C-alpha cells in the first residue's frame, strides 16, 4: 500500500449513504473496452482500481485473495478491501467488497489469519473467526487526519461478510507512516506475531500478542540494504533450505517492498535471509557494510579542515547527526557529517574542498538527502520578462484574471492562495481546486487572446507529469490558429519550477494560453501554474540541485544526489580517466523545497568501488512490475506461496486498461536454495499454472547459426509458457522476440548477453507512450557457461514473467501489444549465434 502521491490535498470524504452502498457492492460485468489486455491466468478485478494483495489466506480448500481496491473508480482512492476466491490459484471468482472505507478511515493494506483457537474471542471454538488486521488511514472526519494505526475486522462466515472490531485501533503509535501489518502464528510460543513498517524510517517493527487485540512491541529491524524509498508490505516466514547437506536447516525470510528505489526503478521488493527467535530477526552476514579501504580525504571529524562553506546551508562546522526538525539521520561514520539542514530546507549554500590529486581508480563517499540532480541549463534567481499574468489581480466573479474563462469541472473556480515552494506572490492557478474532487476534476482554464511579441512564454509549473500524447494530459498549451504550438507539463511534484514554451514560430500572430487537465484522477492528476511571462530568452529550469560534484579545471565531471532519504548510502565514481589530475569536491544545496538538503560523509580514494544498498540487496524480482508481494497464511511451509501486485507506482495510474486498472502476478511457490553466492530465494509456478499447460499443442523451433538480426520461428503465442535455450556462439547477445508484429516494429525482446546479463527490453512492446517512464530495459544477473543459458517466459496478454537460474532470478514486466502482435522471432546481436531453441506450450483458457 502506498499513500497517494499528492500529500498536499485532503482525503476525499464520501457521505455515509455512499459508504453503505459500497458495502453491498457485487461484481459488475467486465467492459470490452480493452479486452486485448485482459489477463487470462492472472487475477484482475472486473472493474476499477486494484493495487497491493492483502490478507492472503487458505482456509477449508479455498484460497482467499483480498486486495487494495477503489470500489468507485479506476484510479487510486477510497481504499477498501476487494475480495476474490479460488480453489487452484489460477481460476478466480471475484466476491463483493469485503471491508469498505468509510467517512473516517481508508482501509489500507494488511493480513488475514484464521483464529483456529479463537484466541480473540471474536468467534467460537466450533466456528473460529477469520481475523483481518489492516491499517486504518484516518481522514479529516476522524479528527486524526493522516494518522495510520492498526485495526481489526472479523468474519464468521468464511470471509463473506466482515465486522470492524469495536475496540479499534488495536495498535496506535501516533505515526503517519506506520502500516502494512502481516500477522502469523508463531508455534514455539503459541502466540501471534506481527510485522509492520515505519515506512519513512526504513524499519520493520515486530510485535507479539496472545489474542490479536493486545499487542506488545518486541524489536525492530532496519534500516539495511536498499533504502532509496519508503519501506512497505513486510512479510516474515520460515523456509527449509533445499539441498542442504546433513541436518535439516530452517531459515527465515523477510520481504520488504520499497518505493521508489527498486532495482529496476520505481517500485521493487528486496528480501533478507536470516534467523528469528520469536523476538528478533537477525539477517545473515555482517551487521554493517565495510567499504574498500583507501585514502580518506574528509570524514568531517575535525571540523571542515580546509573545506570552504558559502551561503548558509552548511553552517560553519560539520553537524553531529540529526538537526532539530529533521528525521533521524543514519548511515554516517563517526560522529559528524556535512548536513545542509542547518536552517531546514530553506537554507542554500555550497561546501568546497581544497584541491587534491586523484591517485586511485575510485572515489567513494556516503550521500543522502534530497533527490535533486543537477539539470543542464538550470539557473538561479528570477528570469525576468514581461508578466502576462501572475494570478494575483482577479475578477471577483470568476476568481480568474480578466478575460480568462473555465470549462468542464473548473467552471466557477479559479486561482487560490498557495504555500507551494518557489511560487510567486500569494495565488496559484491549481486544477486541484474543486472541493472533494481534486484529481478527478477535468477541464480547462483559457486565457484571452493576445498578440505574440516575444519568442518565449515562460511560466512556473508543478503537478502532474502527463504530457500531450499520454493518457490524460496535464499541460499548459500555447494555442494559435486552433493548433497547439507547443506545450509543457508538470514535474510530479508540488515544487514549482520554470518551464518555457517556444513561441518563435507564431510571433506577430494571435494566441491563447490553455491550462488543460484531462487526467481524471490519481498519480498527480492535477496541475499548478503561476507567473506566466513573455521573454526573448527561455527560462531554464530552476537550479534545485542537492548534489555532490567532482570538479576538474572548473568543470563538473561527476555528480551524485541523494534518494529523498535521511539514510546515507555509498556512491562510487570510477575516475580512472582522471588519474594524476587535480580536482575538488563541491557539495551543493540550491533547493528550498521538499527534501531540499544534502548529506555527505567519508570521501575516500580507493582501488575498488563501494557498493550501495541497492547493489548489496537481494531482489525478489529485477523487473518493473512486481511489488508488495506477500505470502499466504494457512499453508504448510513447504507450500509457501506468494502473490504480488503487477505494476509500478511510477505509472500505475496511467496503464491503458479499462474499465479496470491493476492485476496480480502469477502465484509462485517459494523455496530457499544454496548457491555459490549464498542462500537465495527460488520461485516456481504453482501447480495450478502447470496444470493449464496444453502439451498436446506444444511446438518447437530450433534456429541454428543466426546472423545478426531477427529470424521468424513461424510460431505464435499470446498466452503460453515459452522455454528458451541460447547458445551464443560468437554473438554478444541472443534470445527471442515475443508478441512480435508482422512487420517487426512491435515486440518484447528477451535474451542473454555474454557478460552474464538477462535482459527484457519492452521499449517497442506496443503501447509505451501512455507514460514517459514506462518504456524500459531491465537487466538481471545470470550465469552464462560456455556461451549457453536458459530461461522460461510465462506469457499472458499483457505481461511477461521470466524465470532463470533455476528460479533464483525473476524479471516481471507489463506489456501492452495489440492483439494481432503474436509472433515469435529468434535474434542475435554482435555476431553469429550458434543456436536459439524455443519450446512454446500454450495455456488452456
């Protein structure tokens, strides 16, 4: 579960009569709007939004899948628990909404147990209850807006109807980031255990209870390994190590999802292997990471020692840890570090080292704070220009500047007072202005006509990054002669930044400014605009960098930034090409918005690179679309089964499906295996998936001596298992193209490289334009022996799930090809591949 991205606007409260209606919702018939993308053997709701799986439980021969669901629309909101059931994990029946939101709380992620011993007293010995623990996300109507606490609901009719416990919440620590409880029975103590996260602190809290109502906190785990985003959806469970010699060995696995900061970008899930004694989870390996030894340039333990601060952000000395008003800072070495939170995010400044000679191959250092990289052409200060409107002088009747008008949902609304970072004056034009209809509101604000006299229209913009050509644009357009000359969009942020529209082609002509919001909800589905100016000079983006830079001869030659986290992590620059050169390190804070500070420590020249937490972590999946996965309660450990949400928060609100958004991954059986690199999680399809294989119609193609390029196998597949064996020969890369169009312009390329990389390339997989972050190339490590490797692709109408290295490597990606793109080709790159063998086994529908 993820909090909605736009935290600057209120929860959309819904009247109680609507809530009562939601509680009785059944399943509406599916629309045929995008049937070519409706998965066959992955669960998707008949309609509306779905994200994280919740409350996975097996009881009396039935698998129950609860999930985060919006019963009222196909964008995130009104969070409730949807419900589906299955007897084989592949054929699902959607049930009525299980636990609906109400006026005081959203029902966020959690888990379900069957209280066989009726420890809770919420059922009877003969009819033990199903008990759900979920996160109450309190609304303004509760008087505790934004607080997240853990609550119970129970069912005594096998999950068909649910009652919220009268004593809710059962755990409340007063936090806005405490969520996602996973409860399980801990047999050695004959008690319940629960793991939940304090998301922004990268911590998993472990609790105990005898009755599911009264809880005692036992311990915490984290931060550790990947901390590039908030931690979410933890799970903790035992697995027997398969193939272990001698005595049977049981280890515990901790799953932790994080967003952003996944290995492929955006959402991802890491795992830890270790031991659990009923109180504390102890991961295998050293407690702390030791970077390669080297020559320390600066550790900030003796003041700035020759480093020069300018501005106010860094003060006159290093900081001892966390400053007032700052979240807890972690990951630094010793007692001091450079921390530009000296005057909170408002302060700006720089910290520059004396010159030094680069005499090692790598420069390693710790960095944290804001994720604001340096942007080419960025400038500081006011760009000047002739003000067209600053939205301060408004017509009282329309609340818009004179001559402006509104259409759609925006009629009757206009500019409002705002506290957005970097805006000018008091007011901003904000398409989130309609009460209780923030992101869903659509329409336009239109300026009066004017004569274009300057080459550029410069303006401040924030909000949704949804350009023209994507689904539901949020844009500011320059329109002349009925055509859009050029447009700009937001930055998926509440921090206003300068944008420029090139008007040079229409100088001397009449034009209008159109602020257009057609997004319809969710995922920064609104736009903020201020200070529209005319100038002969384009306004560069505002310089808001929070960076660590390497400067040689006055030029920045390397640059790194934080990850919107107070946990410092290692960064490493390969500076082999700069050996013998004089250089300086310059730490820059030019940001006054959210996460407008930078943290740095332990600058060290070394012969080997330091590895950051993302690189050190073990990943459940190396793709873009496997998030928030948890396992079923009620199954024996040797049948440990997981399901994940098949999407990514970077673009989940834009995926081109209707009337539903969201689907689940293939259910996977988990096990632990010993590898040369240590214990690793293995994933395999559950038996239900194997039983769908139609081996009578299996086809094989053996393509030999492939020249560089694509070679048609004369096979096709839309829903199938595709097994691939590659012999690279002299090729640098080889594999298959799935869901390929007849002309070869569409297809998802899956292959291996000689350097031991498994790749999934969906940049030409069909519809990739709905969000600029969707088109991607995923990479995962595999072993290539003698130029040979194998992998298996589980293919559905809108997804590929690739398992390799005996199931220890997984890559999951959504794809949206047209129904006609069903071909299969073999391919080679950089030489002649000796062979690509392909076996296609269709799945029965």
